[in-house]
C-alpha cells in the first residue's frame, strides 16, 4: 500500500487494514458489506484523483503557452506518465471484470441479481450488488491456480505482480534521480509476516489465497487508487520543476561567462554576462561602467551599447590592441514581471581578460635535440589555445600525433629541423602562432659491443666461455630505447703460434667460432673484432670490439 498521500488516503488505508483483520476473525454479512463500502469509497476516490490529475495536465498546457521551450520536456514526460498509468489502471480493471464474471458465474455482461439482471459494470461500480461476496475459492483459483504459496508463471497473480514491478520502475524513469527519494509509489509487492500463521508468506498468498471475493475486489480497487496516487506524485514533481508565474529575484546573481580569459592579439575577447535564473522572454539592461555601491548605479560614463542582449543573455565582444590584463565592470538591470511598477533590480558584475601575443611552447620530452632514425616525442602547446585546435607542421622531418602530444622523425642527412604551429580559430580559419622553433639534428651515437656482459679489454674465466653465445650492442646513457642489428663480426685467437680467425653474419656465434672458444686455455687472448652494426636509420657502422683474456 502507499506510504504517503492525503489524510483521506491514509484513512482509507487504515480502514482497509481493520477490515482485513475482521475478515480473518469472522466472516459475516456486516463485514462483507463493510468491504463493499470501502471499495465503493475507493472508486469515488479514484474518480477524484483522476479529476485532480487532469487539472495538473491542464496546468501543463497553460504553461506550454507561456514558455514552450522550457515546459515541453517536462510536459512530454507527464504525458508519458499519463499513458503508462492508464495502461496499468485499465489492466487492473479487466481483472476486476473477469473476476466478477467468474464469481457470479456469468458468461455475458449481465448476471443474475436480487432484482433480476445486473450488468457487470454496475456491479463493479457498486459491489454491494455482488451475490457471492463470501466466495473465497474462486478468487484463489482465478489468481493462484493450484498454488497455495507462491504464484507460478502463467497465473494471473504472477502476471499482476510482474506488471506492478515494471510499472513502478517505468514511472521513476520519468523524473530526475534527485527527485526519486521523495516519491512513494505504494503498490508494495514484498512478502509479509502473517501473525495468524506465525510465518512469512508471499504477497500473492496474502492477497488472494482464500480471501473473500469482495475483499479481493476491494484490494484491486485499492491498487488502482495507488496507481492514481503515484501518477499524481510523479506529474506534480515534474510540474514543480518549472516556474510559470514569476521569477524569484531574491535568488538572482550576476554571472560573467567568458570563452577564455586569455585572448591573442588580433583575436576577440568574448564573454556572456547574465543574471542566473534568467528568462528568454525578459531581456535585462546591461551597462558597462564603474559601479557605485552607494547609489546602486553607474558612476560616470555609461556604455550601454557594447553588450548585446538577446533572449535574456548579454554578449560582450571586444578586440584588444595591446598586451596586458584588462578589467571591466558594470551592472545588470532587471524588472520584476510580478511588479512592473517597481524599480528595476540591479546586479553588479566584474570580469577580466588577458591579451598577449601568440607564443609557441614546444617541449621535447627527452632532450633538447632531435635524433635521426628514432621517434622523438614532443609536447606542443600555445597558451590560451585548446590543444585539439593546434595544427603543427615541420621542415626537415615529419610530425604526427594530436592534442598536444606528437612524434617527430628526422633523417641523418638533416642538420636542423623547424616546428611551426598554427591554430584553428573562430570561423574555422587557421592562424599562425608565431615564429617556428628550431632544433638541431644529431645522429644516434654508436653502441659498444659486449659478449657475456664483457666489454672493451676484460678478463673471462675459462668456465664462462661456454656461455658466450652472441655479440650484443649496448648504448650507454641514452634515453631512447634503440635497437641495433649486428651485421657481422670476427673471432680471432692464437693457437699453437698460429693466428686463427672465424667470421659470422648476424649476432650469434656460429659453430666454427664456438669450436674455437672451446680450444682456449688459461692465458689465451680472444679477440671479437670487426664488429659491424646497423642503426635504426639503416646506416651500417663499425664499432669497437672486445678483447678477452682467459683466466
């Protein structure tokens, strides 16, 4: 049942609980008729709710005439609530009609009554006319089927429970998240604790299992009441989100909204000046000048033309001619629509902007030079210009990337590279951001050849020779991750007074070289020489070898 509502609604809820308790103790004609009276009262309440909801919908239509742009989003959602609620209400109504047919054993719209034939419509509107009010078997079978605990898929109770759950979820989607905490839709389908049986029972068992048909009819009408009540809460919440009468001037404050506080010489500074909570149907006066807090007006010359006002918003546009910080002040004068004869309200404002010449900032991420043959990462920015509007280019190489982060590539034949930057400004045109930035281009230094971590002239134990498998070029103290390819190298050693040398292609020792190393004794010298490597730019260079003395 609904957790909120009007005092009348709360009284109906309490009456229903009392009658349900009486029904559990003793079914009498008086109790059954009491349920009928409560049901009939709920039917009238539903009619009242429908009328009140219609008033809210009419208010939406009136608000649409006053300010369609502001109201339409809320009005469209309200109409969605109306349609969804009517679908749920009508679905419950069809259940009531079908239940009456079952209880009264009627195949047609008319049933036998005390005074001849009654129509089902008349019975539903006044259930005192029901003949079999005390029938508790038919509602159980009608809704629960053969189950006495939890409704199974395919039964009317299961379908009703699912539709209620979906209806509540749908209704909440029409209002903002911030408003949902204050909404109580009722239509509770949670399990309940049955004190008579001293155990928890399902919602459908509590409502439909062996309850008199008149009680079930009363409860179905109560569900329709919750539907109308929930509809009212949602559409009233939507309507409260619009103000169709007047502005609350005591909450207004001046605002200056600038596109940027930094403006380049040759460009324009542009700012919107308005009172928060402004209306598109009431244009204020916006004057520039020195505000006098004593008189609440402009002191000295008044500039009433620089700020163009349209649909409640003033736009201030100026093209600075020199560098520096410029401050400006003024007032917003607004009339109160609720009291046109009153003096205008005055709201002072101030703003500032900085004008400067275009300046390019190019920061190499690694060093102050570009290296040939590798990716050189750089960061490019221009103060006051969004990074996505920058358009860098360069001579002496290529540049790629976006949003301030770029990669530069240069060749070994280039001695100097220049990065130029333009930016896309208002109107879609590109404008140069000033003189380009020059960088020196240097070749990557040659690496050092190593074997088994040994370099230059070093000692190696005889037992370590078995681990010598390849020549590895290493570049010390260099921030780039550079890969060098070994092209060829020789291994030489003096054996029994004869100089023996074996050559290999690639970085790995071949079989002849490995066989030569196996013959080395303590005191022998092994020469890894004529080492040639290919740099990332494709140039092949000679690098110093390794001289090893076996110990």
